[in-house]
C-alpha cells in the first residue's frame, strides 16, 4: 500500500511540475534595509511570500531579489531580534531599484513556524505559537521531548522518571496533542501511555515548534489541544555545506551524549546525514530523599553525600538518518530514512534489584524500542499560474516497543503507519492568500501480551482542509475549515469477566484460585465505528498602533476518540490502573461491565483565544487568555472499585504494593479501576511573557501560565498543571553567554478522586558558555547546572510523582562545534 501511495504522490508532483512550471522572469528588486537608527541592517532575510526566493542582506544592508514577475508581491523581512514585517510591493516591468526598507528591534526571538502552510510567528499569528531554536534549543535539549519543552509558555511535562515524557499543552496531552516530525505524525505509541517515550531526538533538531490551542485545520482532530512539530534537515532544501556536532557529559545520571549532522552537495543534489548516541544510568534524586519516604521497606543504594538513585531510570539510545534531495529551480524533492533504537527502564517496576545501567544481576523491567521511518517531501513554487506552491509529504513508520521482564517479552506494542498530505497554495485572489490540504493517515496498532490493555486495531483518516488569510490594512483576517472521515476497526474485542471489589465491602485477598490463568471471557465481538469530525476557525490580528497588536481566535473543533479510549480493557502498569474503555459501562460490582451503547460520541470543543502583544522596542510582552468548553470530553474516571491482577513471578519473593501475604510463585496486585467516560468540561487559563532588553547584552524575562480544568458540576480534572512563574536573566556577549533561570511551581490542591495534592517547589538552573574558533571550526564550550537548589520536586502531572521525583542537583559539561 505504501509503494502504491508513493507512486501516486510522485506522479501528482510530476504532473504539477509539468502543468504549472514557471517561466523565468527577468524582473528584480534591489535596495537597502535599515534599522530603527537609520543604520544598515545586516543578515536580514528578505523573502517573497509564496515563493522560494529569498536573500540575506550584506554588511551594508543591501539585497537583490531576482526572477520576479511583473505583479504585486509581498516581501517578508525576518531576522534575529527584529520585528518581522510584511510589505506589499508592485513590481513594474523594468523592476525596482533603490528600495529602502526599515526594521525595528524586538526583545523576542522571532522565528517563523514551518508547521503551518501560512506564515506564523510569536508576534503575528492569531493562534498562540512559540518556537525553541538556536542556542536556546541546544542548551535546553534533554533526553525526552517533554523535558526539553518544559519551560515553554503553556507547556508542561508528564515527567515519567526521565525516561519518557510528553508535552502537556494547556492541561491537555495524550491523543489531544499531536507530535509531528517535519509536519507528519511521529508514528509511535507515546499517546497510548505515559511510559511510552516519543520517537524523536532533540539533539539533531533545528527547531521545535509549539502551536497552543486547536491546530486541527491542517493536522486533524488529534491536534484538538495543540501541535508539537520537531523540525530537522533530514530532507535538505539546499546544498550549502555545513556540519554541527555536540559532546556532553552529565553528572546526575552519568549521561554521555554524542550527536552530529552534516549537509553537502552540489547544484543538483543535496545530501544529509546525522547520528546520535546517548547513554545514562539511574539518576540521583535530591539529597536526603528516599523512595522509602513513600514506600517503607524498599532497599536503595546511596552514594555518600548525594541523593539516592531512582531505580529503573537508565536509558540507552542511538539512531541515525540519511537523506537526499533533488534541487530544482523552483524547489526540491527529497527522501530520507531514519532508524531509532532505545532501551530504557520503566520506573516502579524493578523487583529488588538496583540497575544503574540495565546490567545488574537482578532482573529489571525495561522497554526496548525500535523505529524505522521513511519520509518523502517536496516543495515546488510557481510564479505564473493560479498555484503559488505545492507541498507533498509522505511518511511510512514501522514502530515496535517491547516491555521486557525477567528477560522475556511481557507485552509487545507495534504501530505500522503511513501518511500522505498534499498542500495546494494558490496565488492571491482578491487579496486572499490560502490553500487546500488533502490528508490521509492509516495506523495498524497492536498490543500483545500480559499487559495488552488495548486490543489490536486499525485506524484510518481521510480529510480535506482549507485555510485563507487577508490583510485589510492593519487587520489580518484568518479563516479555516476541515472535514474528516475517521474509521476504527478492531477484530475480536474482548469483554472479560472481571472480579471487582470496593474497600468498604469486607473484601479480603483470599479465595482466588485462578493461578494466573486470567479472567474468563464473557464476550468476543468485532468493532467497527465511523466518525465525521469537522473543524471551523476564524482569527483576527489588529495592529492598532505601531508595535502593538491584539488577536482574537475562535474555533469549533471535533475529535474522534482513539481506539485506546474506546476499547481498553486490562491492566496498564504504566499508570498503575485497570483501564476500561468507553464502549463498556459498569452495571454493578457484582455483574461487572457490559456494552455501552452511548460510548461512541464525538468530542466537541468550542474555544476562544485573546492575545495582546507589544512586539517592538526594548520591552515586549505577550498576554494570552483562553477558554475551552468541551462536550463529551473523554477522560478516565475512578469507579470506586478495584481489580486484582495476577502476575507469575517464577519464585521471586518480592512485593510492589505491600501485599506480603502472597510471596510465593504468584502474587496478586490490586489496581484501581478507571472507566473512560465522556463528560462536559471547561478549561480556561492565562499565559503571559514579558521581555526587557536591559542593554545590548543583557535580557530579562518574566513569564507565567495557569490552567484550570473541571468537569461541569462534578469536580476537577486529574493531573492539571499547577500555576507556574519563571524568571531568567541572560547575558550575550561577543564570546561569553550566561543565564540563570528560576521557576516556581505552586502547590496544586485542586485534585480529582484518588489524586493527592502536590507541594510547590522551585527549580534554579544556570548555564555559561564560551565561543572560540579552532581548526576552522566555531566551537562553544559550555557548563550548565539544573536544580542547583537540590529541591525535592514532585511533578503533579506525572503518574509516578510519589515514586520518581525530579533529578537532584546536576551539572553538565560539553563542547559544540560548527563548520
């Protein structure tokens, strides 16, 4: 099927090139870009919107754009620490010369977002966006995606012992936050459970983009809460020779990191290659902390003068990518292949053994993940047809994730997926710019084994989307719509006979003679369900005075529930719960679960975002307020009952949950039963960021975010991030850079059933780096420290908050190079 899809898309691209090939135009625009003081502005990118034409200004601020048609074009000015600017220019037949353009400074790092086919940045979009790139990305990159993004405004992490973490955007995660790589789904199992790591690598990324709020128009209903897009150069767009590398050592977990990437080629071809290797042992908790503080009787190793190591938090990963592109006058067509391998411990599952690196004599529980990913990408620009740009993206991903206990595979997860998207952007019509997207995605997900809480299923999505924008003087109007058809199929869904009990019914742990054979199956059935979600969006950005704008975005978005939300029925040890999907309902504790005819609803979200920005000058701010009203919101609700799950431990005499009366060949663990239900909820909150460029090298930042999630008339949503404030002071000199950051996480006392309050904590981080040249390379030596106060910090959004605190005080030293 993949080969057939690739042939069709390649043929479509070839037909597009033949039908819409541009005639070379001889017109040009030349001129000078000046800063606010009237001095030449160097290294400003001047581009023609909707085309591949762009240049950088020289040391005198001069530029020249060639190959333009005699028509009205929109110039876009972008650069580091300058406020981006769009200027409409009429190109006469003889071209333009001596054009003078001006730019204003901004304290923000303004970087264009590639995740949207239309132009967007932190200072211009009606929907809040942010981008982590450059030196900031290199200093913040971590082993997991959630930990890399944890200090971005409105973004938190569901920290899972440092081995897995996904971003939480405005209190939403899992199937509501789409993780993409170069615009296409990462194709892993990270949205199924918090113990499944995201199959991406930050050390070789060029930037990471975050779209907060519904980004469903071009990405689908899986992006009802937002999108995180990891951008790299695996499909290169040019052949300019360049290379980067990094070597780093970290103290808290003895992590060793080596990574690098390179691009080379000629006028016709570009080649890209990257690779990374990362190895770490169990990390140290803060000084004086012991997991025994919460779990008496556990045995832990202690390094004198340091915190105890948190068991099963080791990780080993490696991977590499090779890609190439055929470069055309009006764009490129490229293909890449990437391989990712990772082994990591699953915290909370070790059985008496301490495994700093996974090589302990004692048995440990760990995950072994592998992914192969093929990606085709092309972007073609046209100057004298009704189309201005055609983007083609295809990906095939083969993902496998095995959970291994006692040297044997306990559960095997796999996901084979392929995805295709065609974006057709038209030339301005009545001053409207926009495009149409055709999108197809298929996923074959399987979970086999003792903890296969979700049955094998196939999910298919076919969609069409439209987006357009137009400037009305100082007002930018953005509109969009999307319709989908989603089908979920699962053969042989099981409805087990589950023995349930409460804690007030006189239940004891005796009389269970199944000896690990599992519950009886009361029913086996085929599941086939179809959904037709749609999304509508409208946004306005009004530049009401120079340097200031206000934005309003309203949307209605729908989401089809995931197969896991519908069909789960089994123990999920990663969340320490027994999960039951929405197609089942609880009859009573004695009769157990039966089929639920009302468990198939589409999730509907009505959203409004308000934004106020100051984007130029030595001070700037971005203030966001949002309100989301979600009908039929799927979440796990505690039933008040517990299920017993039997595990065959082959004679191991241990106990994870304190049931010491079963220390024989088999023990029974008790898990709370959570039922996926759909209720109406409200989510609302505030986000703020203030930046002050005190002097040329010194910058001060203050930011904060707050989100509240509640079930209408029925209490709080679980694991909602707490109020957070962050302040940082940064120095950027000719050779030295330094920064210090203090983040305060406040106490979270608004909790759901079976959820405990979490104390507040402060995290102090700092870094210093020195730039120098050696052997033809630009080198950066750096030192960074995390949790310098050695605070005992429990992450409220983590399923392991009581077992795995954040790492204690740690230092990292490294060297980066570029040539």
